[in-house]
């Protein structure tokens, strides 16, 4: 239960940062503006930013770290099998983080390489692995069919909501 609360809180904090402190061109912010109107969004954004000022490190690095925490927690009980080879899904968030930062470093994708993003991700990955130990038999993510698998896969898809339209 505590794990689920941590996941929800982390996702809500990330959502608030993306909605009100990052560019209006992210997918999630564009969707939100469609729901509430540009005028209402700008008023709400001004109130929130004035009430809770955040520094750039929190605005640009914390959400990735929180996403890594969430996806690590939802991935802990799963493997992906490729023939006789098994990949522990707990490592996928780190692989994703390092790959994304390298793609940014070489200007293959939008964004800016930032070692602080990597540090946040590693710290939150370690936290997720250090706490919330579960004694559940590991399952093949791609062959299991239950609500936890859907939540895990949805957690991977959430990263798309941070995509920035040009």
C-alpha cells in the first residue's frame, strides 16, 4: 500500500511540474489546456508559480527521477524473456535514462544532456530498490495478464506525456 501511495504522489508532483513550470508545448500541458482553456490555464499557472517557486534543478531534473522511482517500483516483479536470456525489468528505467541522455548529448532527440538528470535518476532508482522489498515470484512481463502488468506498462507510456511539440 505504501508503494502505491509513493507512486501516486511521485506522479502527481511530476504532473504539477510539467503542467505549470515547464513549457506549454508538452503533450500533457496541451491536453490540460484543451480541458480548461488557455485563459484559465494561464491564471492557474501564475497563481501556482507565485505560491510555490521552484529552482531549475527541481523543475528539470526531479520529474525524471520521480518517473524512474515509479517505473522501478512497478517493474520490480517482472522480467522480459528473450529466449534463454532474462532481463530484470528493474534495470529498464536506468537503461532508458542513460539512453535518453546519450541521445540528447548527440542531438538525436530534443532536450539537453544533463548529468544532474542522471544523478536524480540513479538516486531515485536506488531508493526504489532499497525500500519496498517484495517477496513475489518474478513473472514474464510480456506473458502475464493482470492489473499490475497494465499499471507497469502504463508507467512506461507516461513518459510520452512529457514529449515537447516543436
